[in-house]
C-alpha cells in the first residue's frame, strides 16, 4: 500500500502536468544510476524535470518509485484550410498547433 507521501507526490506530478498539457501521461520504469533516473541518455535527479524538443515531451524523475513520468502533447484537430505546425523549441512549445494564416 502506498504511503501518504507517495500519494501526495503522485498527485503533485499529475497537477504539474495538468498545468502544461492536456496530452497523455505515461509512467515508465527506469534504471537508477548514482541515485538518478537514467532515461534516454539523460540522468535526472529526484523530482527534476526535463523539457525535451525531440521527442516533444516533459520527463519528471521519481527515484523512489524508480520511474519517470512522461507528458506528451495533446492531439490537435486540423481545421479546414489550416495546417499543423510545430516549433523548434522545447516542450510544451514544440507541440503541434493549427496554423490558419490570415483571413
């Protein structure tokens, strides 16, 4: 059974992602190296976040649970006469957005 601290931490992670994205959140088991989460060539300290550009995602480390939480971009609709564009920036600014130009 999770401790109250674990429940509180999980709630804080969910709240943090709710402020930045309506996209999905994945929980992925990772190895711990030198007390840090090892994820895709990065070492993250407990509770630290990494905003990535490619792939466009936010990664938060939880060394106690031995996982990272990964927030992805929300799916976007493509309105008529518009195109979907991305920007060469870090998450969440790299998430696809419809661009409809000027009327």
